[in-house]
C-alpha cells in the first residue's frame, strides 16, 4: 500500500513526492499571512493528536472489551456493576473468572484511556516550546482530566473539594499557554554554557510546572466549574420549559465537550430528572453516541462522497475505533477529531446531536435508563425510532464534515497525508 502526501492548491493542481511533499502553495501573499498563524496552531495540535491516538485507541478498546464480557457475553443486567455481580453469588467457576478478567481489563483500559488527554497536552506544548515544555504540558493535561483537590472551609471545618474537570478544552488552553510561556522563558533566560543543562532540565521545567499549577488550580479549572454550574441552572430551567426545549438543550450540552464540564453538568441534571421520573434521558443517551459515530463515518464515507481522503492517515484507525467505542457508550473516541478543528467540529457535533435527539423523540423513542451503550438499547421504548434518530444525527455530522473539509482542500487551506 503506497503512502503519499498530496498537496492541492486553490487551482486544483496537485503535486506528490519530491521536495514539495507536505507544503502547500498559497494563492497570494495575503492569503499566506492570513493562514500562517492557523497553520502553526494546527501543526501543534496535530502533533499532540498523533501521540494521543495510539493511547486512546488501545485504552478505549481494552475498556470497551471489558464491558462486552459481562453485558454482551454473560448477559448481565446493565444496571448491575461488575463487582456487584461478582458479589451476588450468581456467578461461579468460569463465569466468575470472566468477571474478574473483565474488572481487571476495565481498570487497566480506562486508566490507560485517561492518559490520552495528558499526552496530547504534553506533546502539543512540546511542539511549541520544545522538550522543556513537555512535562509541564503533561501535568496540565492530567489536571485537566483529574483536577487537584482544593482545601475549602465548609460548615465550620476544612475539607478538600475536588472541582469539575475542564476536559480537553482545558488541555488545549494549558498546552498553548505553557508552550508559549516556555518558549519565552528559553529566549529570556540567558545563562553561560556551563549552566545550560541546569536551565533546560531543572530551572525552566520547575518554573513552567509551578505556572501550570497556578493556572490550572486558580483559573482554568474554576472556569470549568463556573461553566458547569451555569449549565446546570440553564438545563434545570429548560426542563421546566417543556420536553423539546429540554431535549435540545440536553443534547447540545452533552455533545459540546465530550466528557468535559458542560457534558458533566448535563449528566447531573438529566440523571436527577430521570431518577425522579420527571423527564426521560433520551436526548442525552442519543447525543453521547451521535458525535463518535458521525465523525467515525467521515473516515469511511469521504472517498465515496467526494472522491478523496479528507483526513491524515492516522485518523482512519481512530475513526473505526470511535465508532466501536460509541456502541460501548464512550464518546471520547471523537476527541481527536474535535481537537483537530474545534471551531467547526464542536458546533457540528451540537447540531447533529440535537437533530438526532429530536428526531428520535418525535418518532416516539423514550429511554429512562441512564446508559447509552448498545446493551441498554433493549430498554428503550420504540427502539426503531431511537436508532433512526442516531443514524440521522450521525449522517448529518459525517456528510457536513466531509464536504466542509473537501472545500478546505479545494481552497488550498488544508493539506492531508492520505492512504492511496
């Protein structure tokens, strides 16, 4: 299988191989200046994504397989956890061993899965500021995923409060801030040759890590918490405004940041209203799976619809994994696609998820059980309408994404490394 890099300029001409590989020819100096900054940002993001994808794929697959064993193979009720099933006495011998294996795989897979965003932030920062930014970027990405507990004085005593995670949006922010901060430090701090190793291996990483701590604890993470609280209030008000208003708001919030603070706020409100039998959770369970399916379908349908690949080759394995993970109720497989071009993909995910959710609800789909994985689908009232809703939303995302990226390629604003 030949791997080529194809550059398409605005006139439609293309070049392959040679010294021109990977370089686009702008149609004018003005266009070059206008696109230069975005190309630089895109390069740093793509560097982070390239290191993130293998961990995301492996962790996601192992974690997903751990869910298949109990719920698909052993037929465990979706409302029962693996450890609870092990303690129930219902499973013995080989089946109990399978549950043990599933729990180990779950712990390992989702631990590995949790390193995807830190690795993205680390290598994105490294791309900007060099290897001295790597560790601080990793720390920032890790805290974006797992926030540091903050001491607070509550009800007359000190307690540690763990805030809401800022997710991949927080990781993008800290990666760029730390990357450029380290780049500035490297230029500003002048030392003799004898002290160069001290500067690059201790001084700058220490300053960058302390800056990262301050930024994440006092600025970026609290901002995520503020968004979370505001979204809870908004969704609660939407719930009182009627089913379709609530479904629209819930689907949009769920799809927005794929596990970040807004998504978590949506889950908190939706779970409360569902538990109290006020409103079903249909819009959320549909919106969890629509973006990963839709963005995954982009990598399967692009050549059929526009006659070319619209993503770099590393995204094609990620696309298949994204679809597979979606059926496990895991939306994070779509994160690489959202990171690569967030300004377009996030709104596209929102609109597609809202369309899918409203379509399903109009067709009579109702889900009260708070689980989006495929083994919970039999619990849906009117499963046909539910599946149609997912399909409509996912196809909207896939088609919209393909034609948008194809236009960028035609206009000379996007270069793809593709598989022939």
